[in-house]
């Protein structure tokens, strides 16, 4: 992510990443810093008496009086009309390997133009991008980057996809939606990286204009969501089921935090739920936790824990289960579940080998689900 400028190269992608924050965009466009907030009417809210409104975008359903903002901090009631303050206001933008999102079954080895605004509708105590997700729009440096320019920048930089990522794209829904529409006109795919706390109606509409959604399943207990996310598990599970029904591409990520959500039986129950509700072909990523933000007293996840949980999910019948944030691990690779042929070899964000032909295993011709072209 460019705000920290912590990735300077993308091995195996052919992408040119920004040498300084926003460099690639500034070189193409007059990309101006702005202190202005947008004043674009939000979607998915209802008007109430006395200039109050109730937001319908996410399950919080914030009920707000005049001049009040929602939990996300980037949507405001102004005189009984609800506005998004971050439409076209990108506070983070970069070119990343698509594997970083992570999407392992979407255009392997390619680059995704990645954007975000400030704000989030949860407060994960382990958030890695808290500098932009846990602040208001006025507290970050933002840039005017409207949907049409985002799509044009992706095309100019030969990025076959745009990722809405880093913070929580639900809170910049209108910006994301309109950018996805512009991207589709240029045959550029849209990839959503979300925590899944979004209401069914806006989510279903979004699935009509984007190509893939990755949902972070923080844990499989409500207690964890209450104590460490300040959200609810049930709406996230409903979002996963809805995306699966829409037949757009879905991947699931589970950040494994030692002592908090790494119980084998909890993971076994989760794997069984995924198998029943989504099916065996959805990729599930177990990623390694590193101490940050409000949880700095726990160690990084032991590699043995990640490998053990991956085995549990495989044993329960999921076919594509990965380990993340441990470059070089066998769990980064994609294997044919039928004949065990190595299909994609990865090392971190780099794709070292891709043997998939026509969306299938070259050895047994078993179809491999995903977006391959």
C-alpha cells in the first residue's frame, strides 16, 4: 500500500510500482492533493421526519440527525440528505500484484491498480491499515481521482484489474460502484477486498458490476467479532452465501491470530460450513498474523499452526486451501485436487510457474475454478 510505501517491487508481475506515493498516477495525470470533501448523495438510505436519516448500506443502520456522521466517519447527514464525503477522493493508490489482495484464482501474475478512501464500518484491533481505515476523511491526504480517471489509469498502466482494498470499500460504495462501471467499459475487471459487513441489497447490486469479491472472515464466533472487530458474524456469513449464489468469483481469507481464533475445532466447524454453504471449490487462505495496531502483545502466528489448520480444511473436503504471509511455503501453491499435479507455484507475491491451460489441469483436464483470462 502506497501510504506506507512498503512494497517497492512486484516480482513476477511486470508491474511498475510507485517509487514514491502516487508517482505513477502523477506522471499520467494532474493528480492534485485536495482538502475538499465530496458532497455526492449517498445510495441506500431512507429519509425520516425532522431531517433524520437511516443508512441502509450496512447492518449497523446508523440513524442520524442533521450534521451527524455514520459509524464509518465518511458519510454525513446534511439537512436530511445523506452524502458520501469520499467520492473520487483516493487516499491510497498503487499498483500491486493481484496475489497481494490475495486473489490466487484471478489472473495469476498480473497487476491490479489498487485504491481506497478513508474510513471503515468496523474497528478491528489488528488492522494493518488503521492509519486510513480508523480515521475521518479530513485526517488523511486525499487526491482527486474520479472513476473515469481510475479506469483510464488502469488501462494506461496495463493493469487488467482494479482492486478496491486497503480500507473497507463498503464505506466508499458509490465511488467503487461507478468506477467498476467505467472499468467494465474498458474490459478491465473489478476486484473487491472486504470484511463483508454489508446489507444484501447493495451487495447484490454490486455483484452485477464487479468480477470477484474476497471476504475476510475474521473468526467463526460472534464473541470474537464483538470483542476484536466491533461487528457481527452473522451478516458476514450471509454475505458469503449471497456472493456464492451470484456466481461471481469468491475467495475467503482467515487471519489466524494466536490464542484468539486458532482453535482447531472452530476452524473445523468453519470449513464444514464453507463446504455446505459455498462448496469445495472456493479458495480459503489462512494468513499469518503479525503484531500491530492494538494487538502488539501476541507473537506472529507459528507456521505449524497455519499448516495444521490448512490440513484440517483440506481433510474436511475443501479443495483449494492456502497459507499466506509465509513466502516459499508449500501452502502457497495450487494443486489439482484430482491428480495432485502442481498447477501454480508461488513464492510470496511472485508466480514462478503456471501450468493451467484453458482453465483446467494439463494432466487430467479437471476444470480449475477461477478467472484465468
